[in-house]
C-alpha cells in the first residue's frame, strides 16, 4: 500500500528581534495524523514555492501570527487574513494549542518592529476560536478566527479583505488564477523568509486533487496545482488564497496542508474552502 503523507503548514521557531527563525521540530512530536494507511502531520519550516518578493504592503490584508505556547519559549509562525477591524481568519491547526497570538499587520519584514506601518495586536487564548468540527486527524474544517480586544485603525497599509458573496458563494473557482502569500522558509535552509512573498497558483477541481490525496479532500477543501513546482509550504499555514473581483482581492482559501513528499514535489496545496465557512465566519464577526 502506498504511504500517504500530508504536512500541516505552520512552523515553530526561536524568534529573535532580528535574524532568521529556525524550525522547532519537537512541537509536533506525538501529534501524528492518521488517516487511511498513514498520514503524518508535522510542523516544519516552509516557504512560498516558486514565488517572488512582494512589494511592501502589496497585500494590506496579510497578517502574520507569532504564536506562544505554555510548554516552550519558542514562537510559532503562521499567516492570516484581516477581514474586519477586529477579526483575522487563519487555520485551526495554527491556534488550537497556543496560549496567545501576536498578530502582525501592515508588515513586510516580519521581524522588524520598527517598520513605520506595522501594528501588532496581542490576542489572548480567549480570543482564539477554531471551528467546532475541526478534525486534526485529516485537517477538515481547518479554520479559525482571532478576535482582537479592540479595533485596529485602518490605514492604506492595513485593510480588510472581502469574503465571497452572491454568485461566488456557489463558485468552485476551478480554472481561475489565484494568489497565495506568506512568510514561509526561503530557500532550502531551515529559516523563514524575512520578507513577504507571493505566488500565482491555478485552482484545480477537487476531483483532480483527490487523485493525489485520497480520503482527505472533502467539499470544504480547495486545491491549487503544484505543476511548475509552485505552492504554499510550511510556515504559510493560515495564510490567504485570493482571486480578483472588480479589481479587489477576495479570500477563497486558508492555507492548510501539502504533501509529505515535500513542498517541491509538484503536488497540490490544500486550503480550507472559504465559501464553505462564510456563515461560520460571519456569525463571529
């Protein structure tokens, strides 16, 4: 039988004020995912594969998450999307075991607290809400909302992204060109990127994605092709997959998993399908 692996996409490292963030593999030891024969979920350093550096504040909805834990001094890293002055959408597997999250908004160099446009918000455990049907065994319903204690001030560098509505609520987006972004590991070393990166991705059908991930893909999953060695990777968890509507970005996916064969395997990237969760999000906004 074929060994099937998927990796959740966040990364845990030791954060310094400046310099690289190294992966902290011990966090996910003992948290293996089992589905079908065997699915292993580990947090590892990753990167936006096949992408390029964004221009500063090219994606004003992009959030970075610095995640704290009760059992270690190390800090986890995920992405997210600002959807209102008090809410960020991310992945459930980013926040389900953390004690608090520091949300970075308006940033390009995620480690540089002195960026003029950058704002940081501390969200306590009580403000971290993940889907009640989130299943860590197969990463279904892998969505969460971070609730700010008070509203942030919107600026040209800090702006919410739209959620799907109208006809797009029934759209599977297959065949559309989408954009993924995040601060994943850059290059082959175990460090995340200091600056925000992005990549253009083709949305594929769930039927095509199931060929690679049998037993994992459900209606609330959306996949992008890995052809050309492109995609999200570990460290980009919770980050946005977007399409353009009338010149504006719209959120259609939340970065969730990749193949355990590696981010450069050419396999699809799995995202939580935002249209499946719009009622859940809106009930908490």
